[in-house]
C-alpha cells in the first residue's frame, strides 16, 4: 500500500484502531504522529479485545515495526503498563517498537495540573486528565523534557527542578503537592526500562521510506478536536488532521500518497463543547446502547447524534481525504428513519461551513434530510453488494454529499466485519 495517513474525521472514536488493524498487513511500518494516552483505540481479534493508548495498533500484526513519533506526548508509566499488558497477551514490543527521542515527556505534574484546571473555576473542557494540555503547553513554551532527556545523566536533576516549580503552582492553588523523591525514583526506573526503545525515529522512517517500505500514519482524536481546526477551546492540544503526520514524524509531505478519513455513520463526542446534531432523547440513548458508546480511555458515556455532513466536508477539505473508511453502519440497523445534517441554520442564516466560534456553533441548528432506514441486520454482511438496498443508498448518499469515495465499510467490531471497497 502507498504511504497513507489515517485520521479521525469527527470528534474521535470513529473506529481508527479497527481500520488501522485491518490495513496493517498491507504496510511495513505503522507510525503514530500525535496525542498521548488520551487516545483509546480498540481492536477486536476473535474474542480478544485490545485497547491501545500509545502503542500503534499495528503492534497486533507480527513483524510490523511501530513508531511513536516526535509529535506525541508520552506518559512513560502508562506506556510501560500498556507494554506489559501486551506482553501478557503474547505480544512483545522488543525490537518492534521505536520511541522518538524528540517526543515530549508527560510527568505527574502535568496530570495534576490538568485535573486541577478541570476542577477549578475556569472553563471545563472535559479532558481525559492524562496531562495532555499541560504537557503540550510545556513543549510550546519550551520548558518540557523529552524522551531523549530520560537517557541523560542530568535527568533526575532536571525533573526535580520542574517538580519544585509545579509544586509552587499547586500550593498557590491550594491543591495537593507532589512527592518529589518518589516521582524521581519512579521515572529513573522507567527511563532504564525504556532506554532500549528510545531512538532517532526520524531517520528510521525516512531510511525505510527511501528503500521503498510503506508507512501507515496513525492519527489519534479527530478533526473537530484538532487544536487549530476543532471546536476551540473544546479540543485536544495537538494537530489531529493530516498535516500533523508530517510534523509529528519528520516525514515530508511529498512522501505522503493518500489520506483515509475514518468516519462513523452517525456522530459521537466525549467531553464538553458544541455538538449540533446531538440527540438528547431516546434515539440518542439507543445509539449509545447499540453502538457501545462508552469511552475506551475513561469509560465516560459518549454523547450521540446524527451524521453531520458539514463536519464531514470540513474534515475532508482540511485533511485532503481521498477515501472514507465508514464505520458502525450496523448500529443504524434498527432505525426507521435516519437523519443527516446537510447544513446549519444560525442567527437566521444558512451556514454550510463550521464557524470559528464555538459559541456560534452552539447556536447552530441542523437542517436535516430524512432517509428511510433498512430495518435489517447488516452485521453478517461480507460483500457490499449483499447490503440491503436502503443501506447502500444511505452510504452512497453520505459519499455524494461529502464528495469523498468509499474505501472501506465496517459493519462490526471484528476484522471479518469489514467490506473492502477500494482499499
Ligand atoms: P478509535 O478511538 O477511533 O480507535 O475508536 P474507539 O476504539 O475508541 O471506538 C470505536 C468502538 O467501536 C470500539 O469499541 C470498536 O471495537 C467499535 N467498532 C469499530 N468498528 C465498528 C463497527 O463497524 N461496528 C460496530 N458495532 N462496532 C465497531
Ligand atoms: P481517540 O484517539 C475522543 C477529548 C476529551 C476532551 C478533549 C480534550 O480514541 O479518538 P484531552 O485529554 O485530550 O486534553 O481532552 O478531547 N478526547 C477524545 N475524545 N477520542 C479521543 O481519542 C480523545 N482524546 C481526547 O474527551 O473532550
Ligand atoms: Mg477512542
């Protein structure tokens, strides 16, 4: 397969883990390019369920190399426990996982500050409390430690100075202080364990690419959570759109061949922020129950709503999506009528694009087109032509109004429940 960037086209949890897993056997390397362990990518293989937070989903395919790119923020304790869990299930990361020495280190004070800000008087984002915002904040203001710093003899001293600084802030806010000695001990131990994995992933990726190896760039979160393009400030702190693949790995744009957008046949969102097609009624509850819409990282119930074509078109435009990987069609099997938002009505005007202001987006009312449901199970379907005609009509309508071709259609969580159309 050509070098491919895969992104989430909504508010995350579109089924990226499943699609990455399905595509992994066609590539040599899977490289995550942004985010941290705020992500939860679920892969179901037979009766086994894997939830990956930092390790690329390609790890589940024997022999594939996996990269944690420079664009990530890495919680070393979280990463080690993920690697340990994988090992218990028979998957050894040794020799297969490569962590960028330029990736940003997430420290306990980032998590403490994240939790503190969420509980404070300020604006609540509904974060995963994994320290993502404060860690990216430190990167941007140039006070962060990076994974490569863990290997230097100055690490304990540098970490200690930052803990002192964070404790001064926590003290001023009346929050509980961090135990400096125990953090330094835990982190120096983690540094020893991670040392064999920390390396120059930029050179690994570019050398492999020059030798003709193919790379699948794994995005986390989704367009509407992107720090620049999402529903700011109700977003995460990284570029989840396709541009992030280059800045988050060091592979240049002219080496990228195609972009796949993963998109649910309806919409979900976790955390605070505007969501025009949200259903606060029994239909929303039905989508949540039938779609198993509970956070893979925090277990929070996901907010559910109809497909939003304004969001989809915006995502396709920003990331240059060539193909949709549409997921969870089966979750709509029991709907008599399905609605699709084609535009918004806002302050007396029709809007066809996403406004920059979250306050304005919160005032947007969806303009819906109603489509007849198929009321038949699609869960066992393995060929596109065997889908109920009304289901095909729905999928084809979504492609038409978003102007993107269908690459993959998913009708269930398992590998087998995947209809490969053009990919
Ligand atoms: P990600 O963050 O984009 O990787 O998505 P998550 O793993 O957080 O959430 C997607 C959920 O939907 C997971 O529980 C998947 O196992 C499940 N899933 C993926 N594709 C399908 C599908 O086509 N149908 C159904 N019913 N479940 C799916
Ligand atoms: P995957 O990769 C869904 C949301 C949080 C919150 C906002 C900011 O599984 O699709 P953060 O902890 O990043 O500072 O939280 O972003 N969020 C996600 N929502 N899927 C994710 O990842 C998410 N990662 C972060 O709920 O609203
Ligand atoms: Mg997820």
